[in-house]
C-alpha cells in the first residue's frame, strides 16, 4: 500500500473532489474507505467516477473531514437516507442543528398527509366522490342523484330549492319550539312557588301569588299539528338519505343522522299519549328537552355555503388534538378531586371552633366538587363560597391553578393551527383550480 498522504480524485456527477487517503480512512467499512485498499495484485486508482449527486457528496465528504454530518436546508429525508446508505453511512448521526431542521420538515410532511386524509374524507363523505346531479340523472343512476340533491345543494338549482324548503321547515319548527317554551313557563310559574324565600316586604313588594290548584298543562292543538307537518318533512328527508346512501353503516353512525332520528320522537310520542300528556307536565318537559335537537339540525345549513379554509383547518386542528384535550380533561378531573377535598376539610377545620359559627354551608362533597368546577373556570357564581381562612386560601390556590391549566391547551392548538394552515395553503397552491 502506498502512503496514507497520497491524494485521490473523486469525480462525482462531473464535479471533481480531491482529498487524501487518510481522510477517507476515517470510517472503516464504508464505500470510500474501500477505495484506499489496493485490489489483489493491483494498484490504487488515482481517480474514480461516481454517478451521484455532487451537491450531496460535498456534505458526505465534509463528514469524513470534520466528523460532523450536515445536510442542505431543503433536502428530503428519504433522499438523504438513500444517499447515506449508498456511501455506507446509514447509521451516521446527523448534527443537532440539521436534525432539528429535518425533524421540522418531517412534521410538515406528516401534517400534509394528515390534511390530505382529512380533506379526502370530507370530500368522499358517505358515497365517495359525488357527481353532479345533472350528470348522474342523465346516466340513469337515481340514487347518487338523490344523494347529491340532498347533500350538495350548491351543485344544482333543484338542490338549492330543496335546501331552501328544508330551511323554511326548520325555521318553522324552531318558532313552534320557542312558542312551546312560553307555554311551559306560564304553567310552572302558576303552579310552583320560587325556591328562594320571599323577602320583598322591606322594599314594599307584594308577596307572590299562591299557585292555582288543578291548573293543567295545555298546548294549542294547531301548534302540534304544524310541528307534525315539519317533522314529516324531516322524516321524508331522512328516509330519502337512508335509501340513496349505499354505505348504511357509516350513515347510521353519523352524528347528524342520530340527531335527525331522535328529533322525530317528541311530537310522535305526544300524539300517541294524547290529552293524557296535559296531566303529566313532567313528560311534556322531557319531550321539550328532546326538542332542543331541532337547534342542532341547524348544522345542515353549513352545507349551503362553502366552508372557508380557516374554518376547515380549525376543525382539523381540533380533531387532531384529541390526545392533548384528553390529557387536559384528566388534569381537570384530578384538580377537581384534589381541591374539592381540600375545600371540604379546610372549611370543616376552619369553622365552628371559637369563631362563632358551627354550621357548614354545603351538604356533601359533591357540592364541594361543584364549587371547585366554578372556581377553576373562574366563573364564581357565588352560591358557595369559603367562610374560613383555610377555605379562602384553598379558593385562591384553586383559582390560580384553574387559570394556569386553562391556558395549557391554547399554545398547542395555536402552533398546530399555524402548521396545518401553512400546509393547507401550500396544498391549495398545488391544485390547478386553486381551490380545495
């Protein structure tokens, strides 16, 4: 073998690099190290050609010289790994500065794929890509046409008319629901005294009137029949969607499907019970609570307009942050149990012993947990409050812990939203149409 100080020319992609044999012998077992070993019965080559990227080879040769592996700022991780594997440096550690840049690129790639999957799922929905209603009707496939008519109102004039009619029925049933609440309030105002004791004598206020015995709950029959008409339209829409959707399982698992199905029961149950419901006002209250589902049906109106990019990115950010949200809820649960228990024993130890007070103002520990919830959220209704020094110290610590805990999720959502929004904008520019 010749001296280690002999030089070798490496022609990589037409660019000539000249270095010493001693430099290439830094990492035994690599491809460049083998160039320094003479073949059996032969001599060492003075110049070797490699059909590789000369730009990346400069970083590879720099690793032999400085023992620190760097990479270009715009390099793809897969390309870098392939190049290192070719030179026998697959296990070479990347410098910390370049590792951070490359990890950030990997994060953006993961965000890109996650956003693609999210957008693909929204576009496909329950049927996959939905064609235009006019084209599907021309082909004779009435099920995709009916599904597009009900779920893509902006795709045709008939879809817009059907969506407008559904919106009118929805607004009508909401007006009936609000009118029903006034009837219920009048009934319970007339039949039940307030929970708070009356103390308006000092202000010259008259005492509350005694409840009217035997007053029944009555509802205007025409409102019930008008509500039935709206519900029949909602039922027809639900039936049409269930028939035209081939993926029945995914359709039945959809939250809006469950809302549509549950909103049919209140008026049907009230019709089945008949006038007996007037003697059971609690049943009417339960049915009224179920009618709140009418408000959730307003989510259908989001299909009338194209959702802005920022709103879609926000929804994607919330869906992708369920792990962090779950950990935050566990932290909240632990704080509620901890500070609720401390508040209970703080009040018990701090009151009734030489302070002129021997009664606590809460019934059980569940009441203390309720106090912890409203204190952690810094709401502070004032129905329960500490009356001892230990309780006040606990309340101060609880309020500060609540403020610190509530802001933990904000930076996580903000950073993830910025990353997803940048990815969404890049994806939007990649599409020829310019729209997502």
